[in-house]
C-alpha cells in the first residue's frame, strides 16, 4: 500500500531532496544538486519566489520506504495577472510503479481543485529560470546543473495517467570549432556600425553587478511573448544576482549596448559543472567546492544558459556581435563543445540563430498537461 505524506519538517525536506540520490545511484548521467542549495531554494525565508507563489511538498511511502516525491506549486502571478488557472508540479520522481506516481499526482490535483484551478502542468518549477520538462530522448547523455534527468519509464507514467503533451523542448550540442568566425566576424562590424552598437566584456563580477537589473528587465521583455512566461520580480532579481552572477565566469557574460548605453542584448554561458557535481555528490565540503572551482576554470564544455535580445533588435543580426565575442573567449579557454539548454520547439527565432553552427539535437523533453 502506498501512502503520501506532506513534508512538515526540515528533516522531511532533506529526505525530499535526497530521494533522487537513491533513485539514480550509480547512474553515469544523473547530475546531483548541492543538497544545501536545494534546501535553500525550498525555504520560504530564503527564496523570494514564495512572495508570489506557494508550494507543498509530498513524499510517497511503501513499507516505510520513500518511493516517490512531488512539489505542488501555485504561481499566483500566473494565476491572477495572466488568468492562467494552472496548477504546477515539479521535482516529480518515483519508482516504476503506477500506483506511486498516481498517488502523488492525485495530491497535486486535490490542491488544484481546492484552489479552483482548471488544469495541471509539469514537470515545471516556480518560474522560467527553474528546471523544466521530463526527458523523453537522450537518456545516454549526461545531464546539466540546470535540467532534470529521469528514467525512461517516466514518460509512460504520464501518458498512462491521461496526461497529454503540452510543450516540447530541445537540447542540442555543437563543436566549438563549428563557430567559424567567417560566419559572423564581418556581420559583427556591419551591425555595430549600422545601429551604433558596441560589445561589453567583463573581467570582474563586480563590474557586472550594476548591469544585472537591466539584464533581467531585458530578459522579461525578450521572452514576454513566449507561452507560459512569468516575469522575474524585483525581489527575485536580487536573489538571482547574489546566488548566480558572482559564481559565473565574468568573461562568460556578454552585453551589447547602444550609443546611449541602453542594454539591447545579453548572453550568459556557464562552464559545465556536471562531472564536478557528480564528484561532489551533493556536498560542497570537504572536497566538493574544489571540484566545482576546478570545473569553473578548466571545463572544456560551455553551456549556453540565457540569451536575451530587445524586441526592437531581434532578427537584425545582433547575435553576430555576441558570437564574435564568445569565439575569442572560447578560443582562449580551449572550449571544445557548446551545449544549449532546453529551448521551446516552436521558438523558431532561436533555432534560426543557431543554424549556421550545425547543432545536433541530443535530448528532447516535454511538459504534460491534464484537466482537473
């Protein structure tokens, strides 16, 4: 018999966070989170997302053993401002047992019904900067720190429980050598001259900080038209600024500004921390931090995390400026592979942007939806 219990204490929450360590033990592809960071992201006193969202966490048990988990989430900005009567769920992991996955999804459904919501979608996080989608192809590729990994049987569980595909995402990869400067070096000069633009490179994180709020404003503006986009609030900007920006290599952040120093484009790339996180196995100390710092300096894989372009400058070749700068940085760093994080399949603009580099799709993932 399966029982589902709500997480009530810090020790329960730690069990919630650590369940996948058991489920994926020995997997060469699963990338564990840092337990302390994951715990903090679920702490209502730490993560400002809880000012506009709420979440309940559940664990499924059989014979006193944890066999599944799920986070049931309501983003009130989405519900009240956008009018989307959506019940979100994420961090959804389970053994290959339909009774277990159904029991967890039923809890999500109950909460949605109690709040007069109309449908449930997952797996998704609190916002657009969280992980998204259940993996449906590419199980033999190592995950990244910004994506979920899962067993192949997950997809079957969604479909057997009556869920249908909502959004499809692609992840792709190309050799850094494919970024031939002949494709963008000349365009880079022409675009800068035509629109009065210039690039901004950084050597210190402190030099980036005064620009971060503008970057998140541009992020909100760039992605506003995409389905299911929920803007980043001012409080969240401060949180992400402290949590992420200081850890990303400053030379991996590129800005483009106009003649009046208005930000018109940005790109954030991260070195791959996947193997370092596997070695750390959820703990920063005593040795995990050293694995991460080594990867920060020496990883030969670069992960394109975020790119934002002001709507006024989209489809005007501004990305040639960004790629030109990254080419020089990657050459100096000895980067071998470029990896793209999940991008919506119907985001044609982003696909056109990458086509000259001959990217190969290595993973597909999707979110599923069901009326409640």
